[in-house]
């Protein structure tokens, strides 16, 4: 709890000034570290849900949530930073009234949030969250509506991370792998998801021609993962052709080079040996 002089209005004014100073200093430190501009921006709810793919929602009721889990907002992203420090003096008067009321012992109504995975987005109560953080609270009461999505929120630190998630979601729609298999595909460059989708669909087309029968996307995805991807990754690892790349990056590179250099879609020891010579030459 911040220090108290016994004068709630004066203390609330000091609380606001302290939060503003912290926001300005954090912004300066971010620039000195040359971090991306959006690293401290409140995550936008609509964009996050669109990138992850909404499945449904249901009301959970009122519960206590940690303030650290609140990283996003439905519609007030410009007034506060990711730590819900005020980004300007626009809301000073309202903020200070609320902080003074809390210092006098008034109760704080529950805020309203959307829960996506293990993070929360404020629907109503942005100032309450900001004041609670300023007063050193660790948690707050909230009315929670849980939103279920196709992908999880892992790896989302800033709005620019949503591009990667959006491409991953499109990949899961085109190549519907089981969740355990999907989790093994590590991609750094968002465009690799699109390249991988095209590669899998082309592989599936050749498979259907070979077997002279139609296969669903689920069947193609499962066959590709076991018969092609895992088998080829094992061969590449044995031939030391992965290096510092992710398995997906190594697979995509070698698939492209294989056809360019050898004009074949086959995989065997001779193909791997030649690729090993060509790619190291």
C-alpha cells in the first residue's frame, strides 16, 4: 500500500502523479532498449479473438482474478498502457476521485472482463484496474465471460504477435492436425505457416493421385505428419541438416531445394546425401 498522509484527496493526487511518472519512465526505457513500439500497448480484444478464431462464449459469474492477468481492453486501449498506467492526464479527475474513495475505505464494484485462455480483457472498469494497481493490490473482483478460441494465447506479448497467430489459425483450418501434433510445429516467421499449408496440400494432392481415392483434410494432415514430416525431420537430423533452424524451417528449406536440385518428390538416403553435399557446398 502506498504511503498515506491521512488526506485522501492529496494522496490520490500523488497516486496519479506517481503512475504517470512510471508510465513515462517505462516508455523511455523501452525506447532506450529499442523494443518494438507496441510492446507496452494494451492488447485489443477484437483483434486477439479474430487472430485466435472464436469458438463461443459463456458467462462464468463473479470471481477474484489477479491484476497481472489483465493485459487487454475492449475499447480503451489508448488511455492506459499494458500495466494500466495512465498514458495522459485526460482521466486525471475521474481517476483521482476513485483513488480517494478507496483511500477513504469505500468498496469497489466488480469490473467486467472477457477471459481468453489465462488472460483477461477489460470490458468495464479500466480506471478501477488502474487505481487498484496504484494502491498495490494483487487481485480484484470481476464479472467474467469466458471466450473459447481455436488457438491458445501462448506467445502473445504485443499486437504484432497476432500476425503469427492469425497465420497459424489459417494453417490449422487448412491442415487440421491433432492438438498434440500441432504443438510440435514451431514457427518464427509467420509466412512459414502459409508455405507449410501449400506444401501439405500439394503433398496431399499427390497422395490422392497415387492412391486413386479422395482423402479429407483431416486424413491428409494425419498422413502428412506421420509419413512425411516426422520421417523427413528424422532423416534431416541424422544428416545434420537442421542446424540452428526450427524443424519446420529446415523441412521447408530442404523440400524446396530437393525439387529444384534433384527434380523429385521422393525421399531416400541417396536424395538426403545429395542434398547434404549441395546445401553444404
